[in-house]
C-alpha cells in the first residue's frame, strides 16, 4: 500500500499511543511460565506481539482473549509447555524469535522457528552461541547464523557470559534459559539495554541481582507468580509524535500514559539537548514501570548534537526519527556506535541515508552511523519503507515538513507496531 502525505499545518491535541511492544511480548510469554491465572490489559494489538501470542498457543499455552486488548493466561508452571505440532512462524518479530529461543532452550522437545523474509535475514549467532554454551542443541541456516532455527533443549547449565553487543533480546534469551539451568548464570552487557525482562521476572518472584551492567540469576525454587497488569503505552511509538510536534510549526500536543523507563528514553535527553520543548507530568508507576504524560510544543530553534556510546541502546529504535529531527538542527549532527542498526527489520542506516537523500537532505552514511547537515528544506519525494515499520513512520514525519507531496511505498508495515499511526496523525493535523 502507498501512502500520500503533504506538509502539515500544525499538530494539536491529545493522543494515547498504543501499548508497549517490548512489554506486550514479555507479558504474554512470561505469563505462560507462571503457575496460575494472569490478566494482561492493554496488550498491544499489532502484528509483532500477536506473533508471540500465537507462538505460545502453539506450545500448548491456554490464552484467552477476553475483551478488546485484554488477555487471560491460565498457566501450569515453568515445565508445562508442549512440543509444537508445526513450525512456529515468528513473522517479522526479532523479539519473538530470540526470547522464545531462550525459553525453548530449556524444553526437552523439538521446535523449529522461522519468520518472514526480513526475519530470516537477521543474525541469530548472537543467541545460538550462548544457548549452546548452556548446553542447548540449537542450529540455524547458513552455518548457524540465520533462521529457521531448530532447537532441542534439555539439561542446561549456568554460564558466565559477556555479551559483545548491548541487546535486550540476547540478554533476555539468556535470562530465560537460565530459569531452566543448573546453577547461577551471569550476563554482562557493554552498555545497559532495556530492562523490562529483569523487572517482570523479579515481580514474578525470580531472584535477580543487578550490579551495573551485570545480572546474576538463579533458577526459581518456587513456581513463578502470575500477574495482573495494565501495559503502559509505548515510548518508541510516542517518539514519532514527539518529533512531529517539535518540527511542525504551531504544534502543541500531549501524549498520554507513556512508559518512561530510562533504558528507553534516551531520545528525550537528546532532543532536550538540541533545544526541544518537551515536558513530562502526571508521573506514576504502572506494571512496575515509570509512566507519565508528555507535552511537546514546536521547538523555536534546534541545534546539532553528537550521539554515541552509552546512550545508543537507550534510543536504538528512535534512530530513524532522530535522523529526521537532525535535518532541522543547525550544524552537523553525528550519530555513531550504532552499527547494529544494520541488523534491524531493515538496514536502518542505509534506509534512512537513501530515503532522506531523495528528500534533499545532506546525509552521509558510515559503517556505524550517519552525519546530517542542517537545517535543510525538505522536498517531497517517492520514498520506500523497506517494509520496516519504523522507517515508514519516520519518513511520514519527514513528509509533514517537506514541500509538496511525499509518497511512501509499502506504508502498511506500520501494522507491525502501530496500526493506528495514520489515523492518529490525521486526527492531530489542524
Ligand atoms: C527489543 C530490543 C531491541 C529493540 C527491539 C525490541 C526488545 O533489539 O531494537 O525493537 O523488546 O527486547 P536488540 O535487542 O536487538 O537491540
């Protein structure tokens, strides 16, 4: 599907973005390992977390959809999953395939995991290696680097693992396998990535010791506790509207009930340092996470920044839209240490460089990032999403400040994380 967008007048009003994708995946997977009934309200009704839900059902989990966006899980403990009768299709979802591999590494049966064209090109050695060290039989296509994956789990032993890159998916796969392993597992990341897994497992009664970037975990002696949660809304989805309101003149919006976990909000820190007009209020706790409302007004002037190092994992999914903001900042913005962006749903460094260039942006691609010279008058163009939801949404925000018309090819991929994206964008435009 193609989407035509024009320059926007102003974004005004209040929106509730969709539920957090990372937390939705974890909630449905982890609830299936508890003993008892869990209730998950505000589950993200989008393709990615639905891949996790369907996968858990194919492993025998009892999951009921009780109302719109509410699910009930009736689970019988850590060892209650069953061998799937068919190959499990993880769709476009890296979180599904990697976290599930961690769980399946601990199961005494055979599973085969695959996904769509994009997922079958995403690197899996990063989970195969540590899970093999723990004793799982796990193989992948292309010399154990790509899906489909074949997993026959079994008796796992604890490991001390130092991760070469910061990745919440890899960290989570190891922590989940560690629930089934003998002894204390420790995992260390070079920088801290999102910690939703740690928070949720702790709330279920798992003993986790967190020291800087090292997590130690021992298999639970008691059944995992079920939970009753309302999932907060997704900061990464909110980020597109934060950027839009910063850039489109005369804008003033409020984004409701957003998860503000600091392992996710590096984008706000960077935008504020660029001169953005962003405020946070109504702070509270929900589902063990800090949550609040975000108000954004058009920035009067933005200045370029340098983004690198520790903050990269805390804004990794906001890279595409951060590039769009940088086009309007005075000076040269540099983003580096972000090579893993080439292994996301698309090569996001190449995608943003190629497509923003078509819109007239002076952008240079490096192996691990980009350099963008601003401010720049964007011009409408025919651009491509690479079937990557975050590229489609970032280019849509660029279209709001471009002269003329922009057409985005394969824009329907927003359904992966944010099916209501275009209707909310239309609603805000005055
Ligand atoms: C995610 C972790 C990140 C992120 C992805 C969601 C998660 O991936 O980019 O969108 O839910 O754990 P990596 O672990 O590959 O960095």
